[in-house]
């Protein structure tokens, strides 16, 4: 059995096949990541990109995030302002609860 294993790993055809499999797998992963980054897939960012950033040094994460924002690789926030923040009975043009609080403190 030992002779078969050593012959198998020294065989040039076998090494070529393993190398080709590795290249295809890495290439497929790069294409997959590139397509998800291009289309700004939020689920991809949440499951793959953000966990990688949390493993890195904070300075390195920040530098990579700034570079990604510079080249427009991050998606825009798709959250809408909540109607629950509007004070009842008033049509407020303020967009944050802090602005509402500041306006109330000035009026008093």
C-alpha cells in the first residue's frame, strides 16, 4: 500500500490534475467573490466580507474599508426613515430623534 501511495504522488499526471483542480477551485472562488462585490450583494458582505474584516487588525480593516468606499465597492444603505420617529400631530422636517429633542429644548 505504501508503494502505491508514494508512486501516486510522484506521478506527473496526478500532480498536474491536482494542480488543475486547485486552479479551477481558486479561480471559481475569485469569480464568485467578484460577481458578488460587483452586484453589491449584502448577504455576501454579511457572511463573508465582514467576518474577514473582524479577524484583521483594526487599522488594516479601516484602510481596506476606506479603499473599498473610494472605489465604490460598498452598497448604499437601503434603510428608510421610520414614520414612528415623527412626533404625533406635527409635520416635522427634522430627520433624527436628536433633532427633535434639540428643537423641543429650544422651544421651552
